[in-house]
C-alpha cells in the first residue's frame, strides 16, 4: 500500500470526508485489514491427480485458523430430473466446464477478496444436487486455497489469485486414484466408474484441463519427489505471508503518527469524561491494588454506566410519542428508539461493559467479536464474530472495549462492522482507559468519523514515565473477571 496516498490526507479533504460520513455515506477507511486482501491460492489438475491432497497439505502446513480450503466440487450446478437420471446411469458429463457454476464460484471468491462474507453451497454426490438450506459461511480469511479441475480455467478466477499451482500426474495414475475414491467414498460401482472415465473424464482432461497448465505459476510434476516440491511451495507461501504480516503491522504503526501535531483536545470526535470528583475517586479505587474484586467490579460498573450514558446523550432524538401522564394528561414527547441501538463487545475486555449496558438499555441487542494477537508475529487477527442480524439497519452501534493500548483490536472490529454494512457515522467506541497512540490510530484509520468516548486517555509523553507504567498493561478485564 502506498502510504503517501492512503495515510496522509489534506485537512480540506478530511473535512469533506467527515461531512460525507455525517450525511450517511460510507467512506473507504485508511486501514486495510488482512482479510480484505486475502492471499488466494489456486490448485488445479486432472481428476485424480492428487490436487486435493496438495491443497490440504498447504492448508495444514500454513497452520492458522484463517486459512480456508474451498473445493470447486461444491459449485456443481443443480441437475434437472432428466439430468439426474443420466447421472445415476453414469451418462452425465460432470467433467466439462459447463457442469461447474464458475459464475457463482467467481462471485464467492470476489466477495472473499473484498473482505465480505460469502456462502459456499454444499453438493451431494449421492443425490447429484446441492443440499437445500445448507451452506458454508466464510468471513475473515487471510488465506484462501481453492482447488478443482477447473481452478485454473476461468480468467476471472485467475485474476483473483496470488499463486497458481498445477498438479501434473499421468492419467493412468489418475484413473487408479479416481476408482478408489469413487467406489469407496462415493458409493459407485466399478463398471460405471470406468464407463464415465472413458466417455467423459479422460476426453475432457485432454481437451480442457491439461491446457490450464500454462496458467500456473508452479507445476508439481508426476515424476520425482512430490513431497519436496510441495514443501518448497509451502515455504514460498509462508515467506509471502510473513511479508504481508510485516506490512500490516507497519501500517498499524504509521497510523499512530499521522497528524500527531493535532492536539488531543482538538479532536472533535474524541470525548473524554470530565475529571469530576466522582470520576477521579473511581479511578483511584480502580488503580488501587488492594481494592477487592467485588469493589473493583462495583466501581468499574459505575464508571462504565457513566460512559454509556454519555454516549447515549449524543444519540439523536427523532421520534414522537404520545404519552399519558400520571394525572391523565396527554403529551406529545420526543424520544430515542433504543430498539435501533445495539452494542458489540470486543471479547473479553468489552464484556466488562455488559452489566452497565443492560442497566442502561435492558432490551439492547448485543454481539461479540474475538480479536487476538498472533503469538509469533504480534499481528491482530480475527477469530470469530457474532453480530445481531441485519446490523446494518441499526441507527447506532456501540463498540465497547475496557482498555485500549495499541488500538489494533478496535480498528479491526470497526472494519468488521464496515464489512457488514454499518456506516462509519453510526459507530461509537466506548472505552474506559486508553493510550493517546491508540486513540490516534483509530482516529487516523477512519478519518475522524468514528466517535470515541473515553473515561481517561493517557498522553504519549506520560506513557513512558514510571508512574504510568500501569497504562501499558492490560489489567482491567483480568481484575474484573478474577483472572489476575
């Protein structure tokens, strides 16, 4: 990514962008998460060539939960009753390109390439049809491996791929493997399998599949040590992913320094609680190591309630409601439709806000996202998300986190909301304790469009001092849940 174009934006342009956000238009943020540009690998080859085994070995060797293996077999087109009867008689050609819904495969891969959620159909080889109502939902993948005889056939799919692999194996070997697979795994008879091979599989392999070899970046040959060739490819993929991870971390680091000359007090999207006697007293009790856990939970719930109330104060009052007072008089009054407000907790830190959110709005719909840093690279990664249905229809989304240090988890959580159709202007971040660099990263990543409500923000010049060393450690959720 070109930092000069993606990170540095003129003040005039920022003002224009902010007006557009307030007006309801969703902007492209300056931050690009790993799953928005996933590394896509295509593995092709003739039927029985072992491409599925190669793809599975690559997926297992990368060894992350964010690597997804997709088979083009799932995209076989549904058959008509007449076609299904031909298939049961081994007289339907499943090995021609038109048998596969490459249009749907492209749409699914395009969605993944753009960081969107997509659904992969599930195909039944016994019934020769897709299973109704059953699909595989995929979102947040950093690496996608797609394999199939026509994985390298469609130019649209090729354009989405970062690496294209062809497994080249002699057709006699392919026949032996195919017979074993179809008879054992798919319940077909020997004569039918041979008939299908001679009539459809082998002719189509020569006519269509072998020609896709020219589209490959790497070819795994049938001779020699296939394991060595596969491992060489895996090492290459790992090096590319490590480079991609470093670029992502560098981008997050840069976000903490852009526009650093702007004072924290001048950021119109950042709202810090006034240091009243109550707020200062609660801070003291939360920092005191001798405060009991019960007292810690009580005081945190208190400050969290104040923060939630402060954020709700800024929600626009827009609907009229006729009420009857205790004396029987009728009044027309303005009100907030709290059914249009939802909250998303960043597990586990954001769960500290649960009690306060329920006390403020008992009927509020809630969701969760789990984002954790990779133990080797330090890169934040999305593990799972559970969002309310049709979250894009809510008028306000409260994203809660008890403590922000680097800001990376909140940035990625905001991107998850954007991927699900939530507009930037609808997102409010609630946090009790935050570092200035974390706040700056969030602000710079999303063009000042996300409103942030913080109990306390530790300035960068104070963060290095010994008396503020506590602000660099994640301790609130540990004490709140008794895990310290």
